[in-house]
């Protein structure tokens, strides 16, 4: 059942990604990208990443979509036909994709409990975090404590983006007569 | 004062003089007095070093460790002493000459001229006293760059173009060939010190010796070995004092000095002789001597003719080195001094003619000897020295080079020297002859004139006298050069 | 039904390439930003996929559960999502400014205008 | 939107619940999914909704720019400040165990505080980004 | 624990905390004062770190007190201590310069945001340099990148906006490639700690996944460091950013990316044997040589000097990459010392150009005609730093060139040695074009109206130009550090 859902969600994601590429109405593109986010969130739930799913839904599908819609009120809604041949782009993408597929060949199988990432580092989080940190949600333990420094950085990134947007758009027109 | 302190002084004195020269920019008399004083003191300082060095002392001084294991260091040996003496002795004379010339010619930016001139002298001192190849290279490049504003002094489009050629060839050869050779030497020998007998013996293969030697010779663009000679005629757009001191003495002699120094102290005569790594150079130098003389013959512009003569004469030094016989190397060393005094006299004379009569072409000089007897008399002395006739200095050095060629049985070199002597005579003697015995041409533009301003005339008389004096009293130079090759 | 062992990874690769293609080949700046988003989310899918353990549950410790999926990729991707939205916000702010200054958000037209100014 | 009383009343009723939910997410993140980041976004969403329904002017009055900026700055400072306090208490930077007598209590305090910092920062940052975008005059043209 | 033990954390946390303080303060002068204080504090901290790492060897700092590889570890060794010093020294000098220049180029009510971005960028760069955790690099990379995009976009010309946008797109693609690469490596090793990863990678080095990881990491970092042909974002970004931002970024941003390349490729993947098994070094060498020639050649024809120098940066990054590609101690030392040397001379040049823009409002070649007499001090700094770019002796550029050539000779790669020297001749062409215009051309109208730049701009400019001479005359100190760093990096590289 889970596997079927997994395939279904991933297939829908492919469809929406291709549609994003295909469509020229930016409003539709933005809505589709929101849908793409939501589908990703669904997939994350299937893959046991509830925290990530929650965030993806709130941020990717929520905030990002709102911002894009806000942008669309200020820019044309229709993408123009591009003249540029995209053969170069196609080559780059094909090469990158081929490299990635090559990279997958020696990967541990999906869900394999003996994969290196499940055998190293993480076991301590699962076994010792109740005693060391004392929280049931291991994601929170790792996020806020073991790797709390990453999260400080992440907070700083958001801070940077916010004041960056202020620097770029803040008061721009509104203040001037 | 101990010799190392004197060496430091010789290096810093011209640099220190730049400050007062710049500060006195609104007062030309003071500015030129400072220049003259600095030049005179520098000569005294270098003279103070002569005694110890002639007595066999080799003063050393480490300035700063530039790269790990590689220092900027000074070490004075006979060849350097010879070069330093020549350059420092001619600086005051040239300054004297410049005072007359620059004022007489109403040149602009004279302060810049005197300032960079002083820097160039400091660089020449650095080259003369360099204790290792890195130090030599550093001052070599400094000399290239600080003479650029002197070459382009006029600021005209022609001067700018000449400046590009000058910089392009000198920087290009030194960076691509010389620097490569130096780093290669460093990688192979683990040292860049100048050691009698060389540092490369047993460190590189025979074939590599030849390649490396070629990199050095062509890397020293200042030696103007063909095909890297084009910068020298180009540099003639500079004011005449620059042509005289820098492009007849300091810069070009720095070039042949470097070639000699590398031959003797980096490779060693024995290594080059044993590996045959220097044989090709006899041909190249010989070709340069002849070809440049032929070109000189075709030039009507006096300074251009002198420039090609310089190219030819420089290769005597290179030839002397390439023959690898101690006596020819000795001759090469002496030729540095001999050609210096002779050629500077010629340039002084050419500049004096230009200032007094505004004539620049050989064909205009008929009869000028009667209006400017001192100038053209000195010119005659210089010309004799170029040809290598007694009683002038050129005879001495040429004699030794020729002896080396005979001694080593290199008939090609003998032929070159003989042929070039004839060519030299061919392009100098007619000038002298027509100056004194030709009929003056009146083309309406040139007004009556006499000699150039007195400082200029005094200067060229001095150098002409020196040319003769060096013939009469060559012992000090031969002594130093003899120490160089251990004879 | 059994999903082939590398199926999820391959799908993630396909998604990534779609996003990357939009970034490289599309001239509309909004489309580029959307494409960047798609590209990044697809990378997140790769990470989350590798964190999955067969038969596991979400890494929230509870009684009687023994197999959990790996929380570390989740943590990393939480950070990455935030970074992604920060980038999107900045990119969109730039798009707005570009539209106001140049009157267009098509790469070709922008290039033409800029070449005129160079 | 002035003519849509139902929307306005509905929104007014909804917003407290959204804020409450945000607080729940903020403080329940230790036990279930959620945490400062998600809470901050939801908190911001409440204001975004308010702004959309009642207009930018009202929203700006409710949450002035200066206040947003201070909250945003304070959030980052709170997070980093916890780290510095850990340093002063004899641990390494961001070592929460030294914040209290027992390490786990210290961890609880530390995580609570840094999550609060994240929540404040994300809320204010998201609201700011939205407000700045929404305040932009769509017809504005800059001339360079 | 004493304050001294916390220095690694403080190096990053101090600028990080300064940013919200600046935003809270808002007043331009106060914001500037904080930025200056923070930059100099970071320099003091970095200097201390370098000193103790040279005296006592590498040490680590465990963030949150969690042991590696479970927590995030800061690892200080000669390489990153040196990079920290470079970045913070540039930041410190540029910060002094900033007040006057920013006051002229940035809206008063955005100045505090500019300074906030400045310290955030510094924080990100320092964080990348000091951390020992591969994912943490990404987080700080993004802090520095996002702030950089904004700094660039604040330029006065509207083309700054498109430059920033393109930089954002390519930078994000680069960062995402990095994340993919780290993800693949993580997948095969189960760890994110660099030292731990380096230990565990050799066992799985034969897998396609690890090879793909290496490829993605190299391309991703290559984009961030603007290695040819991945440099497309750089020229416009440098040309149109505010003067202060250009000077700061040119001296630091690409340098830190190079450091990350060294750390990841040599430090983490060094033990796998892949560096020699794959034609990676040959590829880097080809990129380096192409960059050296194309960058310099394009620079010759640029009418705008900021763009010309930006292309020169592409060439100079080629030199650094070349040094790495030799995979020898001398080569690496040359690359590392050139990080420092290029940072100094490029910052000096961009600061001087900033002073010119301050007076002329432009740095186009036709506008600077005859400026040499009007702004002698500024142009003298340009000359000194320009000579260094050429690699004239007694400047830092010569030191780098010397060791690069020595490394090429040591590797027996004669054509490469010649190529290094030939490409430096191209630098003569673009530097001399400036010299001729400034001193030997008829003054432009703009130049005639100009006067020497204010002291507040001259002093920092000359601090950098002076450093370019100082460390060129006595390079024993910098080379000593570079050699120690190179030896440390090569220790983990499998033969």
C-alpha cells in the first residue's frame, strides 16, 4: 500500500514538474509549484519524515507560494516564447542526470536497514538521546542540540533573507512622494 | 666605514636622493645641485670600495630573506666592482651634461626625469653588487620599470609606442626566459649564489646546460642579442642623457654584465666548455655584431646609428663570454668599461649637436666640426674607440677578445672581429671626416650656433678624456677583470 | 508489490533534472526561481529517501517501537528547506526590482538592454 | 473587502485559533512534529491572513515595522545568547547541559529557549518579507 | 575554560551576533562602528588562532559539547587558520574604508542594512573556513551567499540587479550541487564530520556513488569559486556591486571557496586514491590554464576597469587552481600563498578603483585618462598593486609566480611553466593600459575636475598596497605558513 502511494505521489510530482516546465502561464506555474511542494510533503509523510513534511507544507506550499503570487501582481503573468535553443541546457542536464544515475548504481537499496547511514552516528542518537537530551522527538534533539549549531546558522539565513528583502524592496516606492 | 656599510650606502644613496629631488621641484638649481651632489658622493663611496675589493676582499651583506632560503643579498666581486665603478663614475658626468641638455632643450617634467634617473642608478648599483641571481633579477626588473618613464619622457604617441616595445621586450624576455632559467637553476642546484666555478656542475645534464644557457642569454634582453634587440633603437626617443647613461651604459651594461656573471659564476667556464653548451652563442653573437653594424651603416639618424652600434658592441662582450677562454672573458669585462666611456661620449656629442643646432641626421652634419670643435673632437675620440684603434680604450678590450679567439682557435670569431672593425670604421669615419672637412649645408632653418651649453661640453670632454685615459692606464680594469678569471 | 530498490532515487533524479532544466533553459526569471525550487525540493526527496528504513516509523521515540527511520537526513533537510525559501524570497525580490528597472523579466530582453548599455 | 462581513468575522474568529495552534506547535515540538520554525511560519500566516482581509494599513498598525525588526533581531540574539550563556557557565558554545544542575534539565531549558528564538525570528522574518512584498506598489517603475 | 579556548566559536559568533545588533541600532554611524569593531575583533581572534595552531598543532572545538561525529566540530589547522586571517584582515581594512564610500553610494536609510549584510557575509565566510562539518559548510555558505547577493544588488547601476540575480541562480545551483555531493558521500559513509568521512571513504572509494559525489562537489564548489568556465556570474557581479562590496568580495569570497575545495577534495577525498585514479587533476589543470589565458585576454579589452579586474580575478583563480592541480607540496604552498597574495593585491586595486569612482563616478578607461596627476596617491596604489598582478619582483605576485613555476618544473611540466610566465605577460598588457591612460593620456573632463581621494579612502588602500610590497619583500612568514598548511593537507592524500 505504502509502496503504491509512493509510486503514485512520485509520478504526480513528475507530472507537475514537467507541467511547470511546459506551461507559460506563470499563475498556473506558481500554483503547480505549490502543488509540487504539497506532493513532496505527502511523500515525506510516507517516508516517515513528519517534521519535514510539516515544514514543507508550511513553507514550500504556503509562504513560498504566497510570495510568488505577490510577485506576480508586479510582473507579467505570461512567459514569453523564448527564441534560444536550449540544446546546451539539454546537454548539461543530460550529463548531470547521467552522472547522478551512475551515482545511484552502487547505492544501498531503498529502505535497507544496513545502509551505512543507519549504522554510523545515528544509533547513538536513537539510543542515548533520551538519557542525554531527554526528548522523545529525536529530530528535535538532533536539530536543537546535537546539531544545534546548524540551526543557529539556519536562523541566521532567514534573518539574512529578511533584511536582504528589506534592503532590496523596503520602503522603495511607498516612502517617496 | 666597513665595506658592507659602504655597499648599503651605495644602494641607498641614490634612492634617498629622490626625496630631496622631489621636494626641490620648484627650485631647479637646488634640484640639480642635489642630483650632482648625490652622484659625486656615490662615486666617492664606490671608490672607497675599490681598495678592499682589489685587495681580494669580497664584502657581503644580507638585506632581507625574501623567500625561505633565498635572500636579497649583496656581495661585491671584481666584475661587479668594475661595473659599479663605471656606472657611478659616469652618473655625475651625465648629470652635469643633463643640466645643460635639459635646460637647453626646454624639456618638461624635469623633476620626474631626475628622480627616476636616481632610481635607475640605484638599480644599477643593485645589479652590480647582487650577491645571488635572485637579487640580480630583482634589480634587473626594477631597472626596466624605472627607466620606462624616462623612455616615454616626451609623452608623444611615438614615445608611448616606443615605451611599449621597450617594456614588452625587456619584461617579456626576462619573465619568460630568465625567470624560468632562474627557477630552474634553483630547483636543480638548490642555491642561486654566485660561486666562482659555477653551481650547476653535476646538477643538470649536458643538453640541459645548453638550453638553460640559452634561456639566460635570451632572457637578458638588456644584452640586446638578436633577435631581442629591437627595444634599444626604440628607446632612442628618450632624452639624450637617458640614451647616453642608461642605453649606452647602465641598462645595456647591466645586460652584458649579467651574461658574463651567469657564464662565470652560475655555469662556470669549465662546465660550459666541457658540455659544449656555449658553442652556439659564438654564432649568435657573431651574427649580431655583423648584422647590427650593417644596419648601422644604413641609418641616417645619428642616434639610431649609435643605437645599432651599441647592439653590435654589446655582442663583443657576449662573444668574449662565449669564447670561454679566460683571456677573452677578461677582454669582455674590460670592454664593459671601454665601450661605456666611448659610447657615452658619442651620445653626449650627438645630444650636444641636437641642442645647439637641432640637427639629428648624419647627412646634416657636414661642416659642423668647425662650429663645435670640442664636441666633434670628442666624437672623433669616441669613434676611434668604437673601431678599436689606439690611443683609445676600445683597442685594449678588443685586443683581449681577439687574443681569446686566436687562443681557442675559433677562426669564425677572429673573422667577425676583423670584419666588424672595418664596418665600424665604415660608418663612423665618414661622419668625422665630413664634420671637419665637409661643406656646411644651409637649408634656412638652422641658425648660426656655436657649442652647446657649457655643462654639456664639459661633460663630453671629460668622457673623451677618460676614453683616452683608459687606454693609457688600463691596469685597474685589467686587474679587476683578471681577478674575475683568476689570472 | 515491491518497489525496485533504486526507484525512488531515479525518480528523484528525473525531478532534479526537470528543475535544473527550467533554471538553465528558461528565460523567464520567475520560471527560473520556480525551477530552482523544484530542483532543490527534488534533492530533498533524495535525502529523505535515503533516511527511510523499511518497516520503520517516524523518529519519535515511543514504547514498543523498535525500528525508526533515520532522523539525521530530516534534520538536514529541515535546514535546507529554510535555506531554500530564503533564497526564493531574495530571488523574487530581485525579480521585482528588475521588472521595475528594466520593464521586463525575460532574460533575452534583459541581455539586449544590457548590451546596449555596455 | 469591506463588503464581505462574513469573511471579516470569520477571519477574526479564526485568527486566535491559528495563533493558539502556532503556540502549540512551538512548545510541543519536543514531543511530536513541530518546533520553532513551523510555529513561526504559522504565527506569521495568521498576520498574513489578517493583512489580506483587513488591508495592509491595519496589519501594519497591528505589527509595526520597528517591532518586527526588533523581534527578528531578538530571536537571533536569543539563540546565540543561549550559546554564550553556556560558554559563561563553563561549557562550550551552545552546550545546554551546563545551564542547570542536571544535564537533561539544562537541555530542556536550552532547547526551549533556542526554539523560542527560532520561532520569534522566523515569525518576524516571514511577516517582514510578506509585508515588504505586499507594500510594493504594483505599478511602480524605478528609473534606475 | 578560558576565553582563549572559546576563540574558535567566537570567531564566527561575534559577527553573527553583531548583525542583529546592527539591525536593532539602525543609525548608519553606529552600524559602521559595530562593523569595524567586529571586523577587527575577528582579525585579533584569527591571529590568535593562527599563532596557537602554528605553535601547538591542530585543535578542535566541540559545539554544544557533543563529541564528533555526533555534534558539529570546529577543527582548526594551519590551512583554515590562515584563511581566517586572510578573510578577517581584508574585512578589517575594508571596514575602515567603508564609511566614506558607503555614505556616497548607498541610500542613508539602507546603510545599516548594508553593514548588517557585511558582517553576515563575514560571518558566513569565517564559518565556512573554520568548520569541520561538511553540512555546516553549506549552512554558512548560504549565509555568505545570500548576503553577497544583496551586497551586489545594492550597486548603483541597475545592471547590479541582473548581476545579482544571475549570481543568485548560479550560486544556488552550485550550492545545491554541493548538497547533492555531500548527500551521496554521506549516504556511503553515514557521517558528516569531515575527518570521520575521510576515514570512512577509502573503504567505499570504489563505488560509483562516491565518484559521483566527488564530481558534484568539484562542480558545485567550482561554481562558487568562479573557476573557468564556471565563472560567468563573476565579472558583472564585481563590476556593478558597490565599491566596498567589490573590494571585500574580491579579496575573500572566492578564496574561501578555494579553501573549501582544498578541504573537501584533498582533506576528505584525499585518502580514497580517486584523485589520481580519476583524471581530476588533469581536468583542474586544463580549467586553470584556460582560465589564466582567457581571463587575462578578456581583461585587456574591457572598457570598464572594474570588469577588467574582475576578469583578471578569473585568471588569478586559475593560478590558484593550477597550484592545486600539481598535487605537490610546492604547488599547494604556491596556491595557498597566492590565496593570501591575490587577496591583498586585488583588494588594494578595488579599493583604489573605489576611490576613483568616488571622485569620478566611473572607472571607465576613457574617464581615468590623465588621472595620474590629479589623484597621484590613488594611482600610485593602482600601479603598485598592478605590478604585483604582473608578478614583478618585490611584490607578492612575484612570490606566487616563483613557487608556481618551481612546482611546474618540479613536476617536469615545462610547457606549463612557460604558460604561467606567458600568461603573466598578458597581465602586463591590461595593467599597462591603465598606466598609459592615467599618466600619458590627455586628461578627460572628469579627470580635470577631480582631486585626490579623501584620506579615509587613501589610508586603507595604501595599507593593502603596502602589504603587497611588504609581503613581497619578505615572504618567509607567509611562505612558512603556506608550506605548513600544504604539508598538513597533503598528509591525508593517498599516493
